[in-house]
């Protein structure tokens, strides 16, 4: 495994082309482990922290698609599979871009990547900063790319919303694992702890709904016969892309500096 000039292991070798959710899980797990391999506790690596959370959620999505979650099923698993892969590509591409030419990576991700070993930032803050960049920035464009093959409809929106249930299913364990606010001072399963789970779930649901709305606004301009979706589509895409990148950058700063994350 190669290392960069600072001695940290290079992660680009794991950011290869992915075509299945199983390949996504493997890539995320490799990034999670490699990015923290030379970290000495209690130091934290931000890329590893987020990749750990991301791996857990993606494994649950894979288990649902492959029928290992009897209580939950997707109406259109092909749509969810493509969306999951397109979503992951943006994270992998951001890592590769940052290692190749840092300023070519999205602003939303540079906030986390540039400070991945900054002292005093907790696991939960790093993980939340990653979720912010991925959901408040990447998700809109993963949807738009997926819709070119699987256009939005009511059934696919229902499947998209079902992923919120996956977050809710994993939320308590994730909050305990990352020592989120309200988990340190209150017993697991207490009313206050449950309230923290609910609040975190509402935040996930709201931000994912906002990403769908933003993608819908851009998609209204899509012309399947036009070059790259047509001129109006490209203009709307670029406008939303710049706006979300800057907003996610600002939110990422706030998240990393926050004293407590619920």
C-alpha cells in the first residue's frame, strides 16, 4: 500500500469502479480500515469514522435487496441498487480527487478530508460531517443520474423513503458506538436516549427529503433528447450543484466545531 507525503496511507486504490452494492460494501470497508490503520488511540481519523457508519448502513441496504430482512422489501430493488452505487461513486470519486489534487474535490468534502486527523474532533462529529456532505450534496446528483434509467415515480419514492427505516433501525447502535450526545449521560433505552434516536431519525428523514426535492427541481428541466439533458437542465444542474456544495461546506464547518451532536 502506498503512502502520501504526510505518511498516511493512500486510499485511491480502493476507489475503483463499483457496479454492485456488494462491491460498494467491500470498498467502504477497505477505506474504513486503511484510513485508520496508522492511527494510535485516542486519535481519530475522520474518513474512517464516516466510512464505518456508511458501511453499516450500506450493508443493511444490501441485506434488504438480497432478501435477508424479512420485515422489509423494496418494490424496485434495481432502482435502489443503481442509486446506492451512484451514491457511493461520489464519495469514492471525492477521495480520489482529494488525494490527486485537493482543490479539485468538492468543497463539501474538503471540510472533512482536510481535517481528518485534526485533534479534538470526536468520532461522532466526523461521522456527522460525512453524512452532511454525502446527503446534503452527493445524494441529489446520485438521484439525477439514476433517474436517467429509472425515472421517478411513486413506487420508487416509497423505496427511497424506506431507507429512512434502515437508518432508524441502526440509529440506537450507531449513536452508542459514536458516543453521541445523550448517550454518555443517560442509560441506553431510557426516555432521553430514545428521544435522541427520534431526533436523529427526523434529521435524516428531513435531509433526505430535501435531496429528493432538489433533484426533482433540476429534473423538471431534463430533456432526454438534448445533449447531456439539454441546456436548461445543465444550467439548473450547475446552479444547484454550486449552491449545495457551498451550503454543505458551511454546515460541515459547523458540525466539526459543534460541542455536541445528537
